[in-house]
C-alpha cells in the first residue's frame, strides 16, 4: 500500500530524518520518502497496516496531517516538531546521507 500524507511543520532535512526513522520503527513500513518542498510523506507499507497508525505516529512527532490541528493543538504540534527536527539533525546516519548527496 502506498500512501501520501501532507503534513504540517516539515521544514528541513532534520525533520525528514526524524520522520523516516520514526515511521521505519514499524516493521510493516517498507519505505518512507519525504518531500520537504511539498511537505509530503510517502509511505509504502504492507496492505493490512492501518493508515491511522502512521498518522498517529506523525502527529506524536509533531507532524500532523495538514489541517487536522488548530489553535493550541497546532502550536503544541509545532513545538514537538522542533524537538524531532533537532534529533534528526543530530542523527549521524542522516548526516551521512546529506554528505553522500553532495558528492
């Protein structure tokens, strides 16, 4: 099953790295692609895996589906995304990916 979800708060490679790592923690998720410019997450997973689990994980990390949060909930999601982003920037695996793209 291939799903594309447009999310809030996706700004950089650190965010992308955190999203990939977070969603790949599910063994049913086979591939994750993040398009920073379009603020979209593409997930390929086993057919029986519930889409709601993916959305819940993204939301917990601070990247809720676009338009699903308002007011204080939207603010709190933004705050969580800053933490996820920082963790993604510190991840050496993500740093190696960035270096390999420049060579």
